[in-house]
């Protein structure tokens, strides 16, 4: 199937046109969306607090408010003007460099650190949601002993006594369990701990680890090295279960580099290619401009969704595919040097049989990699076994990639044992009564340690168990002592980024609940006293970089990092890697019988390993592929669910190695047949009022996948049995929310005729060449072709999402160059392309069949004459009648704000959704409300599938308000609460809105959100001062009954306009105003700027040949243009 | 048989007038009684410190920006920190009873709870700096502060009042060096010239103030 014949669908329900789907489509909101039942069950208790005195301060003059200035205002502190500070967040031993926005001493927004190459301004969803975590009222507020509240002094006295008793024994019997950290300051504190209490033990455990990768490097090079991929230089990328653009610690940087090479223009839209050279559009060379991504994986990852070619294979077969790749490369003439051992034999069996898809895939991949020796990348995911990693190192070496696209640096801590081994040893020591005191530093082993170890009963043998954490979580509840941990935004410290550079952690606010950081606690045990935390951090810096002067340290604090401290690439010597051989039986392609299915456990993209379980922004974030909120589910391919006789929403029991879990099924297109994937991090019983809390009677969100783990948390294991329970479970997934309306869907589906049927002849009145009307009778084959062509061309979804292959795009550009050919190529690109050339008579029939057809295409405008709005009354529409408007056109003297979103670059990572939520004070509504279609995200990412449900292609499309010129919403608002500004925005005036919802009803894109409840106010009262602190003071907090939507971050526009006006009324520079979504986009897919400025990037993007408007035929003329997704498939690999 | 006394005919005859008058009365009461001109203008709360703008800005002629020093670069004009008061009052009137609250604040580091006079709704975003940059003087909105012993609200600060100026800015624009001049007389001709020179066109978009 070629791309332009694509039928897109968002869910399997839609593909099957099920009753549920039709109902969802017919209604503006799901049934019952405007009823109030279920209020008490709602989980928006934790949703942020009451609106900032909106009601009281709005009009009531006599309420006395006070203004309390500083007694002495600190330097550089201007009331109401935000300050920015750099810091970093460490997850799994890797720092994410960040910049925080702080209003009047109150951090409100997390963004990436532009100075750091690992961020370039982008931040992950986890980091951005840290704001909500900081102000979470469920955070632990005071120490407890056996569940009873204690004061900080009591806790510190108890800690001192414990330390003293162990100090007398040189630390014997004392053990620490920390999360994996590469903080130089903690390493320095540990060193001092070792010298004072040499017998104390230190364990590090992380449920989601990359130990396979480290062990693989040990196997290949004899020492743990870290692999870096330079995707900006990689022309071909092959990922084997590797989510380089998703869960990889270096994903932010790699996404930027990858996306730059996904644009056929070669970089930006300004005619300069990614190498900085002038880009020659007449001589497009797909081979070097665009990269090509091959992915072999079991479950659909971010990387897989961006792939040009994706082969769904069970995780256990991924190694075999890599072995087959090596064999194919060797067959092409690459020799495995002696130092590397012997080559892998090609796997046998039906999976890699002569005519199999996997064989064709591997051969085409080998061919492509061979042609791009030295400019390609072969990557393996962290959960694959070490042998597979070692093999990938060897293949990269064979291809000559090492030192070019594949770089190695030393792991910061070469001695660290794997998490698996570490936790096993700890449990062994606890069971052997060797541990008298266990200090758990910011971990939750009761929840996330492999269940096979039975950590709980081992912990019961420990006399003093002390948990220090952000929350009173599962582990805290069984430990003797618990004390609050300082949040990273409240702490001093340091960490190392993925590139090894030194990053600073500095506090934005004093600890809200008097917590201590892990660094302070470690140092306390080393020295017996509490030291100044900044000095501790500086000691780490000194140990890592040598002594810095005060000025250098201040500079590091300012920048958030010490520049030029990234690890230096090394060239490790290879060791002999034993060949991987897979027998036919091991890799049989057929679907395994129930009981021999594979279980893949993976870290959840929303709540990670469970630590973010109480973060409502992340819980309600639709997972990028399943679009599930508030839940995880057992993902199975449609073929697997069919074989098991279950479907989405059915409860099943998963059994593996004697462990069982009741969970819910989700039929996931693109999941490998016979592989069942389940996200870790859900089913928390000690998270809090959001994620689930057994003490407070809050049911857990999702299902605890750790229940199925035996010796390690992540990875894959075979022998899974799935048995249906016979119950169903409601899943709050947003895939079918905000659908386009019935008219559009009918139009979209057109009238499809089945070519195998015969139809009665149909007669049309046609205008002949002589101008006379004559009747033409169409017979079946012509009729079918004509109708189906019309159905395709009328496809409304083609008006929503567009994609073409690189060669189609090239052909299109050639057609444009040859002016007469333009029309036909446009047709080809977007509509009936691939269709046989119609005969004259057919062509007539075709015209007749869609006499009224409006296959809207907008490539006519924009080309060659700058921005869109040259002559607004004459938008050129090729092949259709001119669009006329009943409305008088707006005219603009000044700015005309516009946005472009590049579908070629977007990888669907969700960072923009959280950025928008944080910037615009968007409420969280809870699972029950999401089930009713009331989620409030202003920016959603529509994920479209196309093709075979077992191996579909994916297009991600971020959709916010597209700011129509002739906005249907403005035309129906009875109170002028949504009006057009003279800069082209659809302004939303919340204080005017009376909540008729007419605007939402009339919005064709479905981007308006209605406050059914006062989500920002706790219905049950209570003190919500803490949560109020997370609000952005620049944006109104909306009350119940008010409609809201994206405004292109108008507060940011106004702020920059004011700065420019105050600054001697200078013009605003292109790129000066960045919207929140654009700011955090790691792929640089979103551009914002002034369309009145022809030299702005957004003008150029609008003028791009790829640029198109949503639902052009409605003549709404949106200000957001989308750039069609261009893929770069291998011509050798014509996929079925 | 009961007959309405004849005087009731007067009621019948004047009923229309009464009802009409009643409606008019309600309309007038609502329009004027609930207007910010009635409810807000003249609001003059008692401040914790009997600070006199009439003395400081009037008699002594201290420039507004000596105390409200963020006004040219920030949204808020910012109530000065206690330390600003103490710049002078560390040396003069050091024993004054009236300044006890100020000295206490300076020593303890606690804020002085000044009572807010000019208060906009939270959904209206006003920025001082951009108005100053455009040439709108302090007295245009705050009145003759230099004559006020205790500050009171001079103008209604309602949306209609804001728009009056945004629609017809000429009389309210003055040269940049006259911003804090309390004696400035509006000059529409000069204003029009300044507007044209500096390319100032006040926005009437909703999103200019409501976000």
C-alpha cells in the first residue's frame, strides 16, 4: 500500500466502525458528559487548589487586601518579574539540565537548559511535571516512627544514636539502599563514609536500569563504556528494541538531531540544510538529506512510531534479527576481524525463511547499512541481554561507525554492580542477619524490587529500618522510621548528564517540609553532623573537576553546569565476542500457544517506574501510543487478542513463573504477535490521593506489574499464560475523543464500491467536447474506479493528516518546477495517486462522479509568493471551485501571529502537552471525567494509524487551537467571549464566557475545553494554599462554566511585546516569542512567529511545499499550518 | 355592592407613571449605584503608617520613582521596601512615633502590611512599564497624588474607563521627561504629535489585558 492511498484510523474501534465509535462520533461529548453524577467518586481532590481569590478579588471593592513589600528587597528581585535559575534533575543516574522560572520566589515552570547540549532547551515530561510534585499536598510532611508523628529533632536524635552505635563497630551492620546516582557530591560523601565507617555497605537499585547495556559493553570491551550515538551524522539508523527517541537517557539530544534529518528541506525551512550549506531544492537527494530509520521491536515505542520501516518481533527474537543482520553483512563482504571473534550464523527457522518479511527486512537493512558504512548506527535497547549488546558493538565496528556516529565514553562509576545483583546481595545480607540498620534513601523497594526476592520479609529481619523519601510510600509504611526527603528543587547537589558533563543541582525554594536531601543524609552518616549543603555540593565539584574559584562556581550555578566537562570519547579495544546463534525452534515466527507467550515489562512513559504515581499531570497524560490515562494495560496485537478470544477492556489473569496478576487487555496495533507488554509503575497502594493509597481508601490507578517480576523488573520472559476472567474494566483512553463530526466522516468514507462485485450501469449527463450534454453510461469497472477515487479524494482525513514518501515528494517538486504538471502532481500526492491512468472516458466519468467534489488542496497557495494571505479572497484551490466567504476579511496592520507544526519532525513525545498544562494552569479532571471526554488538555496529540493493524504506520499530530481567520467559534458566541484580535488570534475572554458551549459545538477541530466543574477548587474544602503555588500568575485561573482553549500562549506574546515597547519600541525579533509547546519541543517541530514578516521562519514554513491547512475546504483559514509528514522508505523494501 | 372609591382613579391614572418611574429608578440605581465610579472612586483606606504623599511628593518634591523604582521596567510599580524609607528616616525623625511601625519592620525584617488602594480584578493584567514608555503620566490614572494626605482612588479603573483612553489617547500622552510631573496639563495636540512620532497605537484587543 502506498502512502497516498492511506486510510487513517485512530483506534481499532474506528477501523471496525464499531457502535461505540459511531456513538462517540455522533455526539459532541460522550453520553452523560453533562451530567453531574459521580462527583464524589471523582479524583480531582488533588487537582490543584482554589482559584487565586478570583471570586473575592474580582469586583468586591471593600475586601481589604494588603501589599506586603520586603523589609529589604534582595538584589535583582523585582516583584512580579520572574527570575530564572538553572538546576538539574537526576533520574537513573543521569542528569537532565533544566532552567526554572520563579515568580516572587515561587518556582512555577520547568524548562530545559538551552546552554546544555543534552537539552538545548527541551525538557522531559517528568522534569516538567516536577512542579506539581513539589507542591503535592500528599508529600510527607514530618518524620514518623512506626506510623506515629515525630518532630524533626526527634528523628535527627534517633539518627544520631543509630550512627553512633554503628560508628563504634566501624560501620558494621549498617547498609544504605539508594537509587542509582552518579552525583559526584554523593560519591565524595560516600568516600568519606568509607573512611570513617569502612564496613558500612552501599547498595544502589533502580527498577528501570540499563544494566544489559553496561554488561554488554563489558563483554565487548572488558570494561563498562557508555555508548553515544551522533544521529546528526547518521544517515541510516537501525534500532533493535532501542527507544532512542523515548526512554533513552540521551533521547532529548538525539530527538533534536534525528528530527533535523527528517525534513526533506534539510534542516530548517529557510533553504539552508543541516550542514549549514545552501540547500538545493531542485536537486533533492533523499539519500543524504533525510535519514532512514529501521526499528525492530516488540512494543510500539516512540522510536518505532517514527520509523520508516518497523518490524514487530517478540523481544526474544530481536537478538536473532541482529544475528541475521550480521550474517547478511558478512555475506556482503564485511569480514569480522580476529579480535572480535567469529561471525554469527544466520538464524534458521520460518521467521527468517526465504520469503519471509523478516528476511526481506534484514536483507534490505543490511544492504542499506552497507551502503552507508561509517554513517549509520546500530542500537540495542537497555533491556536486551548483554550478548545482543556485544553483537551490536561488533556490528558498529564492522560498519566503521565507531568514532563517527558511534562514540564511547567511560561510565562514570565503573565499579557499580548491576541493580539486579545489588538488590539480590542486599536481600541476602538481610536474610543472613548481617544488616542491623538499613537506610533507604529515596527508594521504594517494597513496591519496585523484584517480587521473587521477597524484599518485605527480608526487611522484617532488619532491626532499624529508616526510610527517607518524598512520600510516605509503600516502603515507608513498613520501615521503623520515615522522614521527609527534600525535593530536588529544594536541594543542593550535583549530577552528571548523559554526556558526562558536570551539572549543578541548586535549590529554588527552601524545603517546604523541612526535609533533608540524600546528599545531606549520606554526609551526616560520614561525619556525624549536618553540614552546609552547598559546601557538600561544592566538595563533589572539587572532587570531579578540581577546585573552582568562587567566580567559577558562581558561573557554574548560573549556567547550571560546568561547560566543557563532557566525557572525552575513548576507543576501547574489542574482546572476542561469542557469536549468537539461534536455532529455528527458538525463533519460530508463528504465534506461540497460550502459555508460551512472551511478557515484556517496561517503564511507563508517563509515571516511569512508579515514582511519579502521585503526579496528576503525568497520570492524566495520554500515553503517546495507547492514549490511555490513569491506567496501564496488557498490550497485545489484534492477532493475539483474537487468538486468545479477548478484546480491549476484558479483564484477564496473567500467569508467569507461578506469579499472577489480574489486569486489563488493550489490543495494540503494532505489538508483536505473541508478545504481551505491560507497563510498570501502576497499581500503587502507597502513592497518595492521586495514584492510590490503601490507608486513605483511594483505589490504585492501574495494575501493579511488579507482581509478575521474579529476579529483575524490566525485560522479557516467556511462558506467559493469559486467561480471561469474564469481567470488563473501563479504560479512559482519549484516542476516540474530539473526533471530527458525522458529516466529515461520511465525506471521509465516501461511497466505496467493492471491485469484486458487479453494479448496475449508471448514466451521467456529461458535457461533451462540443458543449452538448450527452448521456454516458458507466459499467462496473469504471464505476468502481470512479467512485473509489472520489471516496479517496473526498477523504476528509486527508484534510487532517497528510503523509507521502520522499520519492513522491520529489516527484511533486519536479511537477511544480514544470508548471503545467503541478495540478496533476498535487492530485497524485494527496488524493488518487497510485491509481491507474484513466482513459478519456474514465476521466469524464470521474468528473461526473464527483461533480461537487471539493478535494481541497492548498499547495496552490503559498508557493512562490510568500506567506499565505497574499490575496485572502482568492485562495487558490486546485481542482475545486474558488472558496468564497460570507464574511468580510480581517485586515491586519501589524503582527499576524502564526504557527507551523512539522509532522515530519514530531515524534509524539508528549513534552508539549505537559508544557502547555503547566504554562496555562490547565486542570486535571480524573479518570471518571476522562471517560466522559472532559479532559482539559488544550494541546492534544492525535495519533493516526494506517495500514495493517499488525504492523501499522503512525503519524503523530499535535492539535491545539489553530486560530482560524474565519473562526466558526467566534461566529456563534452570543456574548462575544471569543473574538478576533487585530493580530489574528482568537482571543478568549474568560470573564465574559457564560458557558453556552456553542463555540465548542461549532469548532471543526474540537480544540475547545469546557470547565464542567470548578476543577481548581476542592469541593470538600480544605486548605489548598500549597497547590495554588504551582499556578502561573500570568494566566487566569478559569472557574466552572467557562470555555477555554489555546491562545498561542498570549501571555508570552504580550510579555515580549511589552519588553520590546519599553526597550525604545524596538521591533520584536523573529524567534523572540516562543510558545510553551515550542519551547520544550525536543524535535523543534513547532515554530511560532509573525506571518507579516516574510523572513520569519514561520512564514517560510507556511510557504513550504509541504504546508497545508486543516479542513481547508471549510474556508476557515487557520493560522496554524501543518507540514506534511515525509517518510523515507527503502525502495527495496516494498512492504505488504 | 362594593365600589372603588373615586380617589382610586388617581392610582389608575398614575399607575403607568409609577411603574415606569419605578423601572427608571431601578435602572438609575443600578447604573450609577453599582458603577465603579460610585463604588470604587474615593476609596481611601487607613494605612498602617500615616505616610503623606502630600509631604513627600508634594512639599519635598521627591520623584515618584525614588520609591516606586520598578515602575519603568516592571508590571508592578512596587510598594517600596522598608529599607527605602530608612534611607532618609535613619537620619531624620528617628524618634517619631508615627514611624514606629517602619522601624520595627526594618529591625525585624517583617513586611509592613500596606493596604491596597488601586486594585484591579485578577483577570485584568495591567502593566505599568508599558504605559510609562508610551507617555502616560502617573497623574493620568492616580490623580494629584501630591495633594493627597492619604491616598485615595481618583479614577474608576473600570474597563470602560481604560478603553476611553485606549480609544482616544491623544490628551493623555506626554513627553517622556514629564511622566512624573504632577502639574502637567493635558495637551491633545502635543499628544497626537507624540503618538505619531513614536508610532503608538493603543490596542483594544481583549487579550491585551485578559489572558
